[in-house]
């Protein structure tokens, strides 16, 4: 089953907010998900196991060096602009 997710990462007690967000998004892209980054959130799409595995990998990776809050919404009913096979990465 394919799903779409909208995620927002909020670094806590960090003087540089963009560094942990960039690292988090790069980990998502490396997991083979379709990723679209905007100024307010990041959208993902892909097969359900790949989305959850990608989110877990990214959270573990970023959580080793930063305190963060991660907000995630996942749907199997929202249309996505991609078939989940490609990768789209906005500029950081």
C-alpha cells in the first residue's frame, strides 16, 4: 500500500535550526522515498513500510545529536503528485 506523509521537525535548544532539519531530510531522501521539502513541512510518499522505515532511520540519525520534536501525519487516501518511485528535493 502506498501512503503519503507530511512531517515537520522542530529542533530544540539548537542555535542552528537548518543543520538538523537538513540532516533529517537528507536521511529521508537516502531511504528512497519521494521527498518534497517546503518552508513549513516536508511531504513524503512511498510504500508504507518504506515510509515508516525511512522515518525511523531519520529520527534515529537526528536524535543521536539533537533534541527534536517530530510531527507526522500519514494517509493512504490523499493523492500524491508522484508514484513514489522518484525523489524530489527542494533546495535547502
